[in-house]
């Protein structure tokens, strides 16, 4: 499969053509000497730091272009992006079909809310819902992962008439107050914030006994990332998900998979449950759903959906025409280019190869959501990879690095990473 060949730039770094393109992308004709471009990068970083709240600790890179698995900075340096713009660039950066769909829609009708019907929303709803498991094909469109999770919890509470949510200690579900109230990872809850956690019970991921003990008759939903990512990538032992499904069914709680990272093909199937033969009651998604355009989706079991009426949830921008054009195009690309299968194949190959690299202790995850455990602190290794022109993610466990590349990743590109890591670790 050669999903990205048509839109990936040739390898090689720092060409004058790249610099010229980078300069063009920032909107001005500029001095393209390396020292002038380095000064420009500094100036842009300073301006952004000056005007934006200091909530992010950023990688000192000013990116101006992307194609496939590659991004280019303002200095014309090219990087192999195994971080995927934070797990977002599912079909590759600037996939031509996605860009065309967004451009066409922007020129036709940029926005109108759910107050009216829309041709592109009808198309997106059908295409996106069809990716979900049978029985879960009703969708609510929103704008982000946090909003999708809050919506799912609202729906679960409404459906069951119960309040309590069981969530995982390792789970991350977003930064809004409602999604923080079910986030178990330490470091995100600050006592000075009025986060409403009274109705949350946390249990360890992968522990069925703890889950059963927490599943009282007041539990509306069990919410989890099927593969925790921010908290450190790990996959529960075989059988866990079936037991989870049974326990929720027996106690009348809805099972909610937060697939904000794992969804839309990343783990080798459109959604995680398909790979383990388990269908949850609700799935939340965002990140790669629209390939880079902000969009969140809640997939709802059909009988649960039937009980939801007008005015019970809403959002101005969710399901807007631009997002819907991107959602529909992303669903088409995932299917037409066989990207689920590619994610499974490249992930399996990477796992095998990485386990042969001295200094790699273990590889966790599935498809193209991988946590690579090293025999040392990952931070300097991540910095060295960046120096070598490769971007990867960090993780909560200090010795783990995370790979969340575009699903168009090719064997040759995966090989560049394995070779670079081997050189750094040895
Ligand atoms: C598993 C998971 N859920 C929810 C979220 C929140 O998504 P957003 O940042 O789009 O609100 C994230 C973001 O990283 C996530 O990884």
C-alpha cells in the first residue's frame, strides 16, 4: 500500500525550495538565509509566548507546512512526525482529498448551525455513523474530546436516571470541569478548582474485581480509554473487556469507551471494541475524526438515542458544514486507502523491530498507538530524535515515549525511526 506517496515530499532536509515554501507559508517574502530564518523562528516564538496564556510547554519549533507524515518548520527543516500533531493527523498532514473537500465547502457555505438541515451534514452523519459497530449508529457532533465525553456522561445519566460514574485511575478525559471530574490521572485536579468529583469512583484500569466492587446500583456509566494513552500506554489482559461488558450489562450501567485517541482507525479497526469483540453503549471520539479540522463525535446505542429529545444537548459549532466536509472526507480516505489495515500492519512491524533495539524494554499498545518503554529516561532520547529530524511524544512514565503517527505511515518511514532510535540508544 502506498497511501501517501502522492502527497509526501521527497526526503532530504533544508533545501532552498523548502525554505522558500516555508517563507511563503508565513505570508511574506523573507530573507531566506539560515541565520535570518533562525532569527525569524525566535521572533515568532517570542510573539506567541507574549500574547498567549502560558498554559503549554512547547517544543521550540515553528511549523509551517505538513504533507503525509512530514512537517516543515519555518527554517525549512523537515521532520518525520510520529506524534501526528497530537494524534490528530489521522490521514496524514494536508491529505489532498481532505484539503480539497475543506476548500470546496469553505467556498460554498462556511457555516450554518443545526437550526437547519445541510447536505454535507447528512453525508457526514451517514459516513461517520457507518464506521461504528452495528447498533451504535446514531451520532452527536460536537467540537472536542472533552465536549464529547461530557455529552456521553449526560446521556448516560439521563438514560439510567443514575448519577455515579466509575472511571479509571489512569484515565484522561479532558480539561473542562465535567471531563476533569472523571479524569483519574494525578496532576490534573487542583484543589482550588471546584471540580465536581463527588459522583466519581476511580478504579485501576485492567482490574475487574475492583470494577465489580465499585459497580453499585447507582452507577450510570463506566468510562474508560480502552488503551490509556496520556497516563502511559498499556493494554489490559485478554478477557478484561468481555468481563467489563458483562459486568456493566448485569448492573445496568452503560459502558462508554473514550476513543478520542484510539478511534477512527488508530488501533487497526475503525474503533477499538471491534478488535476485541466488544461493543460498548457509547463511544466518544475527536482528534483524528476530521483529520485536523476540530470535530468531536458521540456514537450512541440506538435505543439509548431513541430516548433523547429536542433541547437535551446542543452546540453551535458542532456538525458545522466545514467540520462535516472534513469528517466525510476523512471517513472516505480511511476506507479507500485501507488505513485501518495499514495501522495494524505498521504497528505490528514497529513493535517487532523495536523489541530488537538494545535499550527498548517493552512496547505497549495496538496499531499506531504505541508506548515504547526504554531502559532510561525518555526525555533526552526524545530530544536527540528531534535533532535527528523525528518527532515523537512523551508519556507519564518517564521511561516511555509515545508514537501516534498519521495512519498513512509507510514501512520506509517506520524504518527511519527504528534506525535513528537504535543509533541513539547504542
Ligand atoms: C483520551 C482523551 N480523551 C479526551 C481528551 C480531550 O480532548 P480535547 O483536548 O479535544 O478536549 C483527550 C485529549 O488529549 C484524550 O487524549
